[in-house]
């Protein structure tokens, strides 16, 4: 078995060397798991924040020996005319391999996975480029038409299935039996562009939040989608409010969490003001570190009720045992 994995690793290494850099976004090297990803969660799509932004569906990534959810998000394409082909998990020789998403002039194969919002398994029906502007099909994507006017309505692309398949991988036991179409095969031979730095940052931030871990959320992430990348301060505030409303955060914990967020936001505003509206690489790393700590503290505070309950049960049992030892039954 060890020799088999060595041969596979050598093959993948040679594949990376031989495939041109512009096409490597199609090849996922070293990301293979023996257990398949969870089903896709059900969530609402936030409205498009800026004209020209394109929707990138949420997906299950793998790291820290666990699947974690990368929220769906609106992002700016690398340039006009490009479309996003989502990544997908595919079953191959007993393992699940992730095929990374990429930008290209046409939509390629993404495993037949029904990501929704225009990505129904084959192609994309949520909009199209018309000259230098992107037109949105409001029949399937969420757009604020008071802000974005380049829209149209095409309801014929809607598939009214009562049961939506939430399977998140292709092939293998229980997977989707999808095969590339001729158009998708042709798209795979085109020049592609890797996910943008903004998208890479988005996945990294998702990996740092334990609430995205499938082992913690059991397939139902608290934040399944967002309007923009790097809006952690907005998501943190939402988590604080949700914790306070549910009783998972008491008034003291919620107050401390609010103060931490206010301090971070104040530092960000001060740094931007002194640097022409931007953050340096060092400042971004510092803010990310602070937000990671704040996120962990919110997680710990919203889950300490279970810990406190366990400690209380332990103390009650200990007192009972002590009482019985002093007053044994005759």
C-alpha cells in the first residue's frame, strides 16, 4: 500500500511539472481523502454588492484533518469576459480528490454538483457577459435592482425538482454519476486562470474558523455565504448577536466580545488613515491574527455552557460521594 501511494505521489509530481502554469488550476495535487465530504448545506444567497462581481458557490475544503466549509461569496473576476468554474470532489481509486476551480472564457466540468444559484450541475445560467458588462439573470441570482440595473429575467432555466440532490462529490459509492459534455471538454482545453488572491484569502480565513469545521457544525455551518471576501468583522458581529439572542453568550461575554471587535476595528481605521487608505502586509497579518483570537474566544464563550454543565455535574456527584462516605447506609 505504501508503494502504491509513492507511485501516485510521483505521478502527480510529474503531472505538475508537465502541465503549463496557466492550466494547473484544474489539477489538485496532494489533496486526497478516504472519507467523502458532507452534503451541501442549504442557504440563502446574499445580494450582489457591486456590479461586475460574480458568484462563487460555497464548497467543502479539507485541512487540519477535517472538512471545513468555505462560504459562497461574490468576487471580482480577474478580468472582463471570464467565468468561474467551481471546484469539486471526485472519487478515484478509493480516495476523494479535489479538483480546484478556475477562471476561463467558458464553464467547464464541475462534477455535476448542484451548487444552486445558476450552477445546477452543468454550465451556468445565472448571467452572461454582454460586451464589457455582466448581465445578471434575476430569476436565479440575488441582485438588488435598485443598485444594479444590468439585469434580465429568464425563468426557462429553472428546474423545478421537488427533491434537490445535495451530494457534494462525483463518482464512487453514493456520488453523482456525471460525465463531461462536449462543451465542457472543449472548455477544459482553454487557457485558465487560478483563483484570485482574494479567493485564496477567503479560503484561508474559512480554515481558521472552527465553526466552519464539519466536526463542529455537523454539516450546517453558521455562515454559509457572505456578500464580500474578508468581511470578518461583519460575521463576528453576527455571531455575537446570535450568541446573545440564544443565551449562549451572557451579557458580560457579549460585552467583552463587542469591545474586542471595536478595538480591532479602531486599529484598522487608524492604520488605513495613516497609510493612504490601505493596510500594509504586516498590518493585514496582525489584524488576521487578532480576528483569529477573537473568533476562537467567541467560539469558546458560546460553547462553555456545555463545559460548565459538565463541571457542575462533576461537582454535584463529588459532593454526593462525599456525603455518602460520611453517612454510609446501614
